[in-house]
């Protein structure tokens, strides 16, 4: 582990969310070189969105003695402006979260928290997204501090050849009910949406998205959903090469069409 | 191929973009059961963002005789509201585009066009995103019609076991310069951002994101970037399982930390 590493902290719930403050507290155990660049407003569900055709604002502030910047953009914008404008050198680690709500299985795709971590990985920086399976703004994060410490310790001690991005989710149960850490794969799951139709005072319809989470393989013990439902901390290594390599040979006929 | 298949058309440049009109024209050769649900405003770079904590509008309109809806949300919202609210049955195919600009290599992650296609795949529908490597609103799409026709024909004739989502990019060269179709993998590439700092009339700074595209493996002939730079149509099969399966064993020590 490098002495006094430089660690970038971000999230998608916004710079004032309790989750990011909890994460900063754990990061302080490793270094005093911490910079926070996080959205100035909630950015949940922003996925890997970036701000095109609009400008960004960056407002310097202080979080209990830690250098911090509130950014008007998305979580991915925060990582981009942090690494290319705010920081003077490449950070040793990007940590994102702690998200208020699960980012397991297919949620990794929709999540601003995880997209910020993936952006770090794209830029060649080991990155970790942390999420607690509890959406409440008043959620208790204290029971996960020691696990975050273990995982950051592992990340700083292992070369980036072992991983580039980790998706870490914590079950929302007390510390003594957690059964440990499971390294697992993303479960095959999805959201089945329903759109709640309403009418405004002028009689025009509008829609609220609601959804039901469906796990297509609840019995598979190597998935993050299984780990979480059995009170394990789930750790899924994530990549940004989304090529379906197994389909390449099956598509070769297309070249002769 | 099912007779008169149901095909959903969307994009990220917005429902009035020339690219989507070109795509609709090709789709008409296969069926008269076409429904368009596309953003009511440009949504480039929106990635897999979804609209949370806000309502959506849907405005019915007609595109030269084709049933169409302008949606106030993101490209992924468009697919979600189309499949769960607008369409009465599951479509046989989702097509997205034709995007004004490349979505090759790492751009697949940032692209609203491709995220709409990936959303279709998540919902179990074969899906294809089409993009032309020319950002101009006045780009000529006529030379790619026959290739789109070939690829849609292939998709409708092959079971979803062969692919779930395709990322198709067209070089911006005349028809007789195109060397054919190449099935390839996503190149290892990234954007190196620079943030252009300016000051508003009150003296406060703001930033414009600019970037330089860097291909880490320009010599690799199996990548989409190589194909496009050699005037081939690139076809990359895309998946939504982002687990880095090759890293699972390397991380097992984390379970004993």
C-alpha cells in the first residue's frame, strides 16, 4: 500500500447525503489526502449519463476538514472533472457511495453510484462502489464501516490486475447478523415496470414509473442476490467491456449476408 | 421470420431527428406494425439513465402514417413505457437510431441510443442500435439503408439464442467505399477529457467538457474501431451482464479478510 494514498470520493445521492459522510469517515483511516467531488443534487438512476451541450459548475466546500466540491453534473461528470481538472495527480482509488439503496444485479446498469465507479475504472483507476440495501435517508450505516475498511484495505494492497471495479452491496441487517463477504456474479434479474397513469388539472395524462424486481435465478448460490438474501456482503467485479464474446462466432454469417 | 412482426423504434437524438426517419423507412420494408416511442428532445450521452422521482409525458403523433409517441423521458424510459404501457404485446424487435455520431468502443456505455437497445435486451427482446459516424444533422443516411435491411433481416430470422443486442456502426463514407460487414469486439478505448474553464458575467467559473478519443489498441483487427477505420460496417454483440468473470477467482481472498 502506498503511504498516504490519494483517494477520490463521490456518490449519486448528492454531496449532503449521510452515505457519503459515512464513506469519508472510513477513508480517513487510510489517508489524509482525500478529495470529494459529488453531485450538488440527487442523481439516482442517472446510469452512465454525461452532460453534453451544457456547462458544469463546481463549488468548493469543506466537509469536516476534507476538501470537497459540489458539481452540477452527473456522477460520471464528477469523476471526469475530478480527474482532469480538480486533482493534480491520478488518484490511487475512487470510492463511490455509500448509496442509499441496493445496486445489486441489474441495478448496476441504472446506478449513478456504480457508473461513477465504472468511469474510474475506464480511466485506469481501481474503483469501488458501495451500497446499502436500505433506501431510507435515516439508514444506519455504522454496521458496514468495518467491512468497507477491509475492502478498501484489500483494494489498496492488490494490484489493478486483480480487479478494476467492484460493486459492493451490504444487507440491511445488524452487524452481528452479517455472515461475511461473498465474491459473486451479477444475478440475472430485471425490473418489470408498471406505469401509473394520472391526469393533471387540465385533463392531460402523465405517468409515474413503478416496478417490481424479478430475480430469474433465486436458487443460484453464486449470485449477488443470493448472497444478500442470505445476509452476506456481496462483492461483484465489474467490467466495461460489454462485448458478448460468446456470441461472436454465432454472428459470423452476418459477414456474408 | 414471423409474418408482419411488431417492431419498436426509438433513438436518443429525439423524435424529429433525420436518423430515426431513415430507420423507420427501412423498417417499413418488413412490416406495417411499427410503433415509435422516442424522446421529445435530444438525449445524447444519457447512457442508461431512467427518470426517477419525476413524471413522464407521452404525446401521440404521426410520422408519415406510422404510430408514434414523443416521450419526455430518456431513451431507456422510452423503451420501458413502450413495452409496458403503449404496446399491447411484446415486440419482436427493438431498433434504436440511426444515431447521428459514432457509438463504437467505449461510447456504447455513454450512448442513449445503445442504452435503449440494451434495455430491450434486458426485457428479453432482440435489439439493435444503429449509428452513423457523422454527427451532422444533415448527414446522408441513404448509403446505409441496404445494410440496415440486411441486419434486420438477419435478426428477425435468427433466434435470440444467437444474440440479444447488437451495436451497429456505419463509416461515414459513400456506399461504394464500404467493404462489407465485420462482426467484432468493443475496442479498448476511452475519452481523455479536458475541461474548458470560462467565467460568467458575475466572475464565477463554469466548465465545458471537451475530450480527445484514445484507442489503446489501434492495430487490433478484431475490434470495431479497426473495422470502422477500414470502412467496414462494425457489428458488436452486447451483453448486460457486466460481471468481470475472469476476476472472480482472483478476489476469493476477500472472503477471508
